[in-house]
C-alpha cells in the first residue's frame, strides 16, 4: 500500500493548482462528448454525402451527356432522313421539275439545309437548289472525284467535315447516295447554327449547359452562338483536350476549368456518326449544391446540437451540483461539530442516499459524543481513585520499606548492644554483690566510726548507684529485647484460629494484666462478636501481641482521659468482629483521648511514642503494623476524633498468611547473653 | 433652409438614379409615326428590357429617309454619348460609325460590312461595331429567279437600288442580279433611285414595257417609298419582288428576305451583352438563319398572274 503516500501528499504551497468546479467538469465532459459524437457523425455524414453527391452529380452529368449526344445525333439523323426521301431508286428518272419540287420540299422540311444538289451517277451536278442563290439546273459541275460523291457511294451516307462559311458560320456537307443500281447522290449543305436550337434546349441544372465540338475541338454548337461564330477552338481547354480522340483520358467526365474560368463538372459523349463530341458541363458549385446544402444542414444541426448540449449540460451540471453543495455544506457543518441540522436532499438518487448516510453518521457521532463525555467522566473518576489508591499503596510501601530497613537496623544494633549491655548488667549485679561482700569484709575491720560511717555511706551510695545501673540496664535490655522482637516477626506457627476466641482471650488477658498493674483501673468492655467471623489462618501469637498492644493503648488512653476528665466519664472499649467474606474484620473502639492529626501521621513509625519516657518503647504500633500488613497481608486502619474516640480496624484475610513469615535471625538472640 | 431640406433629400436619389440610368440610343430609318418603325422599336425595347437589369433609358431617334436630316440626328446622338448605339440599315450605320470609334454600335441590316470596310471580319469585327446582317448580296439572283418563276413570260426586270447600298463603285446585289439575268435570258436593268421622281419614272417605263418586272432592293429609300412603289406596281400591273417582307403584305406580289423583327430582337441581346461588359470587337456578326418567301395571291390574282405550284411550295407565307 504505497499509493496513498502520493495520494495524501499535500499540494505544494505557493502554486495553487487550477480547480475546475464539478459542474464545470461535468458540463465540459457532457458538451465535449456530445460535440465529439456530433463531429464524428457530421464528418462521416459529410464524407458519405460528398461521395454520394459526387457520384450522383457524375452520374447525372454522364446521363445528360449521353442524352445530349443522342439529341445531337437525332438532329443529324433527322437531316439524313429528310434527305432520304430524295434518294429512292427511281428518283433520278422523275422529271427535273419534280426533282426540284422535291428539293424545295426537303428544304421546307429541314430548315438547316441551305442548299441541296443532285449529282448524277457520273458525279455531275444536275440540280442545285439554294436559299440564297438562284437554282442551277444541269450545271454539269464535276464532283466525281470529290469525297461527297465517292464516299457517299461507298458508305451510302457521307458526313463531310465541318467548315465555316465566310470564316464564321459552321456548315457541314451531307451526301446520301441513292438507292438502286448506278445511283446518284443528293448533297446537302447543312447550316449547323441550327444545332443551337438543340443545344440551347438542353437544360442542365440552372446554369449548366451543353456544347458540341468537332473531333479536333472546334466549337460547333454552344448556347452562346457568338462563340460558335467566332470560330472558337477549344482544343486547348482542359475538359475538351481530355476528351479529344487519341488522348489518354479514359474517363468521360472530369472536373476542370470551364470556358468562363470557373470550375465545372463536365461530362462528354461522342456522336459517332459525325465524330463530334458533346459536352455537358455544370458549375462545380451547382453540382455540389446538394453537398453544400448538406454541409450547411449538418453544421447547423451540429451547432444546434452543441448549443442544446451546452444548455442541457449546464442545467444538468447545476442540478447535479446543487445537492452536492448541500452535501458539502452539511459535511462542513458536521465537521465543525454542529449537529443541530441534518442534510435535506430529495433527489431520489445516490446523492440522497449519501446524504442519508451522512445524517446517520452525524447521528452516530453525536451519540458517541454524548456517551464519550459520560465515559470520560467515569474514567476520570476511576483514574482519580486509582491514583489515590496508588498513592496510598505507595506510601504504605514506603512506610513498610522504611520499617523493614529500620527493623533490620534495629536488629543489628540490638544485637551489638545486647552483649555490652549484658556485661554492664551482669557486672553491675556482680559489683553490687561485691559491694555487699566489701561491707561484710569491712565490718570486722576496726575503723573509727566516722570512717566506718563514711565507708558505709559510700558503700550504700555505691550499691544504690549499682542498683540504678541494674535497673536502667534492665530497661535497656527490655528495649533491646523489644527491638529484637520487632525484627523477629513471624515467629511461631500459623494455623487456622477461631477469631472470636482469639479476640476474647486477648481481651481478658489485657484487662486482667491492666487490673494487676493498676488495681484502680476500671473500664467497660463491650463485646460484639460476629458469630460468622469464623476461622482465619493466622499466626495466633503475633495477632495476640497486636491485640494486646492495641488494647493496652486503648486502656492507657481511657485511663489518661479519666485522669483529667470530668465526672461521669465511663471508659469504654468496644470490641467487635465482622465477617467480610474471605476476610475478617476486628474493630477496637475506645472513647479515650483520641489521636491528634500530627500524631496520626507518624504513629506507625518505629520509636515514635507519646508516652512519657520509660513507659513505652515506641515500637508497639510499628510492630503491630508489620505483623498485620507484612506478615498477614492484612490491613490496619485508624479512625479517630481527638478527645472523642479512636477506632482501629484490623482486616485479616482468611485464606492464609501472605508471606511465610520472614523470620529475622531473632531466635538465636532471644536470650541475651549473660556471660561477658 | 429647413424648407429646402426635403428638396435636397429628394433630389439626391433622383440624381443618383439619373446617373445610374443606362442610355441606349437607337437610330431608325423611319418617320416617327411609321407603323413598322413602331413595331420594330417596340420589339427592341421588349427584348432589351426582358434581359437587362435595372432601368434602361432607350432613346429612339427617327431619321426618316432624308440623308441630311439623318446625319444631323446621328451627330446629335453621338454627342449625347450613350453607352450603346443601335442602328437600323446601312446608311444609319455609316452615319454613326463615321462619327465615333468609341461608342459601341450594334447594327441591323448592314449588308456586307466587311466589304464596306466597317469591320475586320464577321467572326471578329475588331472595332466598336457589330451586329446582324439581313440580306445577302447573292439574293439579287434569288429575287430574279423568284420573279421569273412567278411570271415565266417576263422579259425584262429592273433592279431598283438605293443609294445607300453603293459599295466600292458598284452596288450590292447588282452582280448577282446580272449573273442570274444572263442565265435566265432576261434583260436586266439597274436603277438607283434616290427620289420619288425617280420612282415615278421607273415605274412608268416598266408599265409601258408590259412584260417587265421590278425588284426592290432593301434600303432606307425602299423602306420609305415601299408603299408608293407597291401602289405604282399595282396600277401598272408590274410584278414586283421586294426584299422587305412587309410589302408583300401590303400588296407587292412577293417578298423574299429575313424577318427584321427577329434580327432586331437578337441585336437587343447584343446591346445587353455590351452593357454587361462584352467587347463588341469580339462579338461576331451574325447572318439571318432563314429567309422567307411571302407570296401575295391577292395581288397575283388582281394582276392576272397564275403562281405556279412549285413557287407556292417554296412560299413560307401566302397572303390571300
């Protein structure tokens, strides 16, 4: 998945790329597509139309050329036919008057014939009738070697070459041999100007026309008679040049420059009998008029199509973009965190679905927001609690560690102190005895009384000093012992013990102990044992010690309060047990002096005591804490109100001690060495 | 000034229109009340206006048979500098062509213009003159032959020529006439008539001779005095052949010649082409395609001639 790397690369700053809006893209795509289709369509259409138009035009022109050639041929044939009825076999035997009459009739029938002559079988002219000259009868002119005679006899009909009378008017000689044996020939001079009637009657489009040339390109007939009379030679005109016999041009049509200079579509056909070529030409623009019309039509349609596409494209693009804009606005609102409105789109298509999805998403997000806040609150609360717990545990841990290291320290110190202390104690006792022995020894000695008195006094002083040494040595010993005890927790065995019984036993022990040391001591004991407290797996000696310690503290507190307190105060110690499932709770509540806050913080520290010097070692609570927390994995809590009450809550797990009771090397040091 | 404004506004386009007007001048050998002149000029107008674009001003001038007057009118016409000048018949062409080498002239009826030195050739006139011929010189023989065929007994024929047909010291039609007369054994006579008195004398001679005939060659004089000749021929029982076809309808025995109206219409086409920019030098001179034989049987009957069927067969039109 490497592509998203490039895809997500932010655009280069500085050069803002050109952004075509969606509507623009859509419109461009739409219009472009339609235009492309139209263009292709138009191009194909035009190509086809061009081919078709060209083919049509060529076909039409060829047909016209053929038609025109046929009409010119018909003109020639008609003259031949008209001459024909002077060529019957017996004609030369009719009277000259009748012959002349026939010729006159022929000239009436065929206006193109300006002169007609009869050549007898020997080739001599016997009769000539002309429109311009007087008739010539039996002129005897010899034409026997002239082609008009010889060729006519040979081929029956002879079409002479086109000649131009007075250099201007086109004429042609037509000679037709008579029928029968030993025939004569009728020779007619034909004024070809009259083909004009034929040629100008040939219609070819609006401005197209036909014209006729000889085989050499001489113009014979043209709608503009003046061109013919001008003796125009068209052999050099491309369209004519290509049609002349002997040229390589095989096609009978072509596009070339016409007489008047413009391009024309020209077709031609020959009149084989006379060797003429009939041309039909149409200006190219006219021939291609259907094509031009088609082009205009196609272009107009294309333009209209593009226009419609542009309008439709713009309209559609706008319509399409409006909901997208709404969607965009809606998404922007959601993105800004405003869920107050929903996107409303009713287009009934994918965009509406998309908007719906957006709305759903927005709903979900809104919901998530709301629950998230609650959750955060909850978690924060939890976290705070955890933090508190953690801090508590940490402080406990710190305390424990402090206590442990202190215990080790004290154990070491006690051990080191105990030996010299034994020496001090033992040797002080010994010295006392030695003082007594010294006094005994001195008794027999005679001493003046003063001296004796002084000696006795000194001995007495010494003894009392030694007593004090012993007394304080014992106290120091006791301290050391306690210290060793402190470091030697976990002594004894752990076993399941009935909690209520243990507490009851400890309470009796404590009460009677207290009553023994102070006969005036009085306290009200309140027992509230939960019968379900049951059995816990503990070190009973240790727990007893703890309970004794706490109880003696309670007695001390009540006693101290009753010492300085008003009358009516009833010192009370309430002891209760509670079943807490897998734990068991022991509560000790006295209504003594309570513990001030300043003390409360430090009361579990070793050597901290509020009792007067000599009354407490400062290790009781410290020791108890170690036993409960470290040895049993339980807990001790204190709730107090100075001057009102103090309540210790001991919580012990039922299911066995937490540790195997780290027994410091205390057993060996139980008894102080008495020997120096 | 404000009052003058509409006049100015109205005047401007009018002036412009006058400028744009195309002016064609026509010189006719007729009097201005002559029916033939009216008919031909109307044919000319119709043909020209049918083709021309825009308004064309056609200035018809009626010269009549009087040579002096006609020349004065020609000079006046050339001074007006029209765009094209149309002339009818030989004398009119000569009168105008002598005065201008620049204004295109379209003629009708000038015979043998090459021989007269007016144009270089028929196919390329080469100058400012082009047009349509009406009569061939060979018709001199044809007329005689027709007269002989109509009246086989005829012994003498007089060819009445117009002064305007004089050419190179001779006369048009004269040679052909003489040749044909020799072939037909007819005694020919040639008269150039320039005045009414000449006519009277000739007609009196012919009437006296009895078996004589008359050929009236075409020309300005013949156009002007044709009716008089017809009348004299009728009164003198003289068989007469006219070149000008309308006189056969007016009582002459025959006429053989082209239809001048056709030539005039085609000349109008030439005028139009020149107005459109064609060069008269390149417009070939055209000859008539057809000559019509018109026989007036009424006259034949009244004069006591029996027209043979061979001649009637040749007749294109017969007046009964």
